[in-house]
C-alpha cells in the first residue's frame, strides 16, 4: 500500500523536483521519511525555514518547475512566509507543504496550532488542508497545477495524522500540467499600436524580463525605429551585451541616459515590463504597452494603446506594419550619454582612483580609512565570473553595484527580491541555485545586513557542501536606508551595523573565508574565491559613503542630502 506521504514525494519526483527544503518536524515526519526512501529527491535541511522558501523560489524561477519547501506545525509554517511572499511577487511556482495538528485537535487551540488557511490566504493561489487520504491526490494535482499555471504559491496543509494514511489500491500518481501556450494579441490592438508608432517621430523603448524570449525581434524593432532601449533590472539577462540600442536602467539604479531617452521621445513603447516606479516615467508622451497580462496594462503609467499578448507574437504581428525611421538622432544622443557615463564608471573601478587628483578630495572627506570602493569589487566580480554564472543580489546597495557593473549577456542569470524587496534573499537564493547544478558558478552579492539576518544558513552551505561564492559588501551600514534618510534631509540613524569578521565566522562554520580591506588586493581575492572548489565567503570592507546618483537627481534631493550631512557633522562634533 502507498501512503499519502509516499504518493506526494513520488509525484514531485516524477515532475522533476530534485530537492525539498525545510526543517524537519513532527507533523511532517512521514514526508521526510518518504524523501529518505526516494532516490530522486534530496532533503535539504536549512537552519531557518525562510531560507528554504527563498531557495525553493530560486529553483522555481530557474527551472520553471515546482520549487518545494516544507514547514511543520505553527512556527515552522510561519517562518516560510517571507520567502513565499517573495515567490508570489516573483511569479515563481512554489509548493509549500505545511504541517498541522492532528485532525481531531484542529480548532481547539492545541499546542502550536495556527490556522494555515488564514495565514496563507494572501500569499497563495491555492490553499487547502487535507482531511482524508481519498481526497489527497486531487488536492495535490490542483495545488501543483495552480502554482504552475498561475505562477504563484500553492500551500497544502497536512495534519499530523494524515501523512501515514494509506491510499486505495491502484491510486494513480498525480501529474501536473506544465504547458502554457503563448497568447497572440488581437489584430485591432496591433494595428492601433502600429499607427501610433508610425505617427511618432522619435520612439524610446522600455524593455523588461517578459520580452527576453523575443530578444532577436526586440533588437530588430529597435533598429527599425532607431530607438534607444532602456532595460529594467530583470531584463538585463536578455538585453545586456551585444546590444547597440541598450542605454542601461532607469530608476535609482539607472543613469542619465535613460532620462535623455524618455524626455526626448514622442512615444514610449513598453515591452514585457511592469516597471513600478512611477516617478521615472515621462509625462506628455504617447504610450504603447505590450504585456501578456492584461491587468498590467496602464497600472503604472497611463497608456494610450494596450496590446495584450505574448511579446514575441505581438512583435511578429507588429513588425510588418512598422515603417523604418530615418531619424536616429535620439538613439545617437542617448548612446553618447550612456557611453560617457560608462567611461566615468570605469574610473571608479581603478584601485588607485582615490590617490589621484580627481579622487583625492573625496577620499579625505568620505573615505578616510581607505576602504574598498564597492564599484571596484563589483567590476572585479564581473570580470572574473564565468560566462554562465548565476548571480543573486540582496536588496539595497548590493543590487545597485550589480546593476551598474555586471553584464549579464551570454548565458548569465540573475535572481533577487526585486519585487518584494526583502532583506536576506541573496544567500538562500544562491543555495537553491547551486543545489540545482553544483558545477555551475553561483555568485551572491550580499549586503552585510542581509547576510547577517540569516547567518545560520551558512551552515547549510557547509553541511551540504554547496560551492556558492558569497561576497559580502561589508560597509557597516544599511546603505540604501541611510541614503533614503539623507535624501529627505534626515541624518542617518539606526543604520550603523557592528559587524563581526564574517570571514572568520565562515571559517569556523566550515566555509573558506577571505577578508579584504585593501583595494589593491581585491582582484586577487576575487580570483581566489571564484576558483575555490567549495563554499566561500569573501568579506570585503567597502566604503559606506559611496552612493548611487539617480538618472535625474532633483534639487530637493540635493538639498536634503546636504542638510543631512550637515546635521551628521554637527552631531559628530557635539
């Protein structure tokens, strides 16, 4: 006879799940025992369930298959929640198996009991509790299919006395539907968009992750229109490198060229993007938006012409209707601005920058201890990482340096908490990515605040010998929060971090630990870390005063920053 737990793990293995992440616990003991006996699936025990949920979400994003995590009764399930919210916001198909008290105790306020269906109501596209063995196969199929088809989180709760229940003889193994046929837009919407684009003199593109599969057609479009291409952070995977139309990002991660493109166009054409920052959209432009999800049309910025459908199919229909534009002045102007900005960025990656006249004043004022510039570290990682590396980044300044100095083209992939904006995501997402393929290089851009929040799961990397490369931008500060305070005139408060020597901590745990505080030692340390055959933590003491200037800084931001710095100076000498 087959039990509920055994059927669950067999179905997941048949689907292609190779790891389940979580912390063992009473209600789910039958499930972990079934994993022990299934050669195709490994149990990855983490030190905090949140790390397991982040790891499962990373795997789901990289494979398109279900990522699976588990949390037992009450607190164990609760600990999954933040990682599951990240999966929801990242549209990652994740199945969370959660424990519950025995059926006869449900509703009695039993020890550790929480109402999982209430707890996960907002995060889950499917959320059900199994009460009989007979209903389990159908509920499992519904859960898996909901997660895969709606690209979200499914939660299946198993009371403690359910996992060992025997199923009727000849119960079929549940199977999941993975096909998602692309939808074509209506001819009428394509014709209206084409007419608007043809009527515009100068077009700019805003391109996101949803257009990545149609890279060749997007480049053909940009060439036909002579259009500069502003790329979102998640769009970097597809549109970085070998792209003469790309002009970097907008938003706080971006540069002036994106503002030049937006301000100089007559029409903004958005492809596969849900870029959320309304302040960076241009006013007074005709806007065309192409998106597979009709609910995304116009929710960030007013849209004149919405085209609902797969970006590739939309461009197949749109390109034959578009007239080539002879005027390429906006592209040339924008690319000139972008190239000049990138050249200035290169100077920041010189280990001797602050000893030269151009940097001497800044060094004395803002970096008296001679700490490493984060730009220098990010550029070294870009230079030495493999062509197919997976990068993860913590929310905050670590993502800024990755966005500006790491090129993603050529098979590299990128993961981060780019929609939820959680702290502490980079390390556990790197664990998930590395567990999928131990031969592929995985590099995590970790903030010191982020890595210390889930520091215990360094033990997971060591225990399972996952050869992740964890790089800590150790500036002793919650850098992005500090910048947000200073931009509005508030002195930095509560942002200073008293950090340990992370490299020594890593060594004690069982990782290779490397610590760097000399700019001239960065390149060699990066090469050593990336070449090491095993998990590494590279702790680099970076300058906390480095900031990222947005594409179009406002006078209010400048005054706010000046006022904040004045307050900080006055308070420091009182």
